[in-house]
């Protein structure tokens, strides 16, 4: 009997059928490395905190003075749930904060940056700092020289703005600007010497003198020249003789670093411009009225909580010496 034979087509078909019915072979991958187990301290350090409300806060006292009196002035930390009197904190808290509040220990202390001369120049965007300094006369001094030979006329003396006199020592000016840079950085603010109009706040078109109730005072030509002169000096890095210092009670404040005459212009109040209706419940302690309109909904305020200059820290300049 002749042996059974299969064609090549049948052989290929059988092989293909055999391949389809066989279970596919899986490559075994190496086992993954064991995961590192974090300690409970590491987890708690990075985890979001949550404070469980107590049933009774009658026994809460101030961590600084130990007293539980003046409950209306006690602030509770949203992390550790401990109490602190507003006046016992350093710096003191002038009003009840809105939103989350953390005590000094839970909030941590921000590291103060050091500013080199190059960083100070970049921080304040100083233009042409190496040009030879020229002492500019104020518009008032120029007019006095012109009128020396003129006839004297009795008239009411009007007080004019005087330009500030920057410190002559360049290193002293760098120290003054460095103190301002430290303060702005500690509050996570950006330096700005112009009013800023941010999206979602008041537009530039809302700041019109014609909206001011009762009219707005117009600067004289001499005062306008003084203002422009001071702006030009600031852009060259010639700042007013002021230094920002940290007071344990008041926080950042400003001291005079040289003689300043009365009626001397030192700074414009700078910040974000917003409608006052948007800031009715704002806890910023440095807002300044910009425009009081006949229509209260159009009144504007300056809010130096994100952007500003040295005016943000001027709560009253300390010119007093022994």
C-alpha cells in the first residue's frame, strides 16, 4: 500500500492551523523592584491638614500671654487649632483675617534673599546706572534765579512740591534699594512704579478725573515738572533717602535715611486698580482711595498686595532722632 502523501498547500494549511490552536508564549518580565515605604512622618509632612472642630472653645487661651480673656481678639490657627491674641502676635494683626490663617509656627518663616548690585539693578529695572550723575535743579530753584531782578510783588505764598534729594553715596543708595527688595520679596510682591490694570479688575478707562465727585485737584505746571523729575531719577536708580526696616510689632515700615524737607515728594502710591465694591470684604491693610465717584459703583481703590513700591510700607516716616 502506498504511503499517504500530502500536498504542499495542505502542509502549509496544517501548520497554520496548528499555530492558531497553540497558546501564545508569553515573555516573562522581571519583577518590579519593591516600592519604598514612606514613614508616617514623611506622609504627615506632605499631607494636607484638616482641623476637627471642637465642641467647646471656652478653654482656649492665648499661646503667648496664657490668657483666655478678650475672646473677640483670639485668632485660632487653621492647622494646629491653637489660639493667639491679635496684639500678642509679632507683627501684630490689625484686623481679623479673611479665609485661612496660620500661626507663625505653622506658616514658617520665609527665607530672606540677599541681593547683589546686579540683582538690585535688575529688580528695579534701573536704566543706565553707570552714567555720570548730574545734579538737577528743581523748577522752583530755576524760577527763583529768574526772578531775582524782578520787582517784588506782595502775594499769597503758594506751597509747591519739592523733589527728593537722593543720597550721594552710591553704596548707601544700593543699601536703601536692597531693603525695599527684601521687603517686597518677603511679601511675595512684584516691584512696580506705575498703576496696574489687571484682567477682572477695573479697566484703565474707569480712572477718569471727570468721575471724581466735586472735581479733582489739578497739579500746577511746577508740581508736574517736579513729579516728572522724580520719576526720571527713580528710573536712573536715584531713590529717595528711605530705608525699609522690620519692626517686631508693626512689621515692615519705613525710616528716613537722610534729611527730608517738608513738602518733599517721595513716592506715588502704586498697586492694582480695582473697584471699591470688589474690595468691600478685603483684609488688605494698605488699600488707598484713588477715585471717589458720584456713582459709588465707579469708585476706585489702589490695592498694593501683589504689585507696589515703597509707598506700601509707609505708615508714617520716622524722622525723629535724639
